[in-house]
């Protein structure tokens, strides 16, 4: 799957969970940059991402994520 499609799907998933209409997506955005993105919503987002892309993250992979770019790259890696 192309990176741009991953970004679009992530935007839909995250916007839906956080109920945000105009989520600005870029590689440097992180949870602290988005209102309502707390630890609980983070786990819901990760669960929905795993379901949608039919992948599973390991805890050590999740612990290394610092921003959206890292998440997108990890999804790309798991899909390839």
C-alpha cells in the first residue's frame, strides 16, 4: 500500500476516534499536538489501526513511536 493511502486511512481513523474534523497530518505530529489524544484514545487508535490494516504491533515497536511519521513507516514495514 502506498504511503499516501496509509496517511489518508490514518487520518480517517484518528479523526473518527477523536471527533476532529480538520486533523492536520504530517510526519512530525504527535499525540501531544492533538486535542483529545490521551492514553486511552491512543490505545483505541492503535487497536483500530491494527484491525484496519490487519497487522499487529509488538509492545517494543509501540514504545519506539514518537510521531506520525514513525507510525506510518512501521505500518509500511508490516504491510510489505
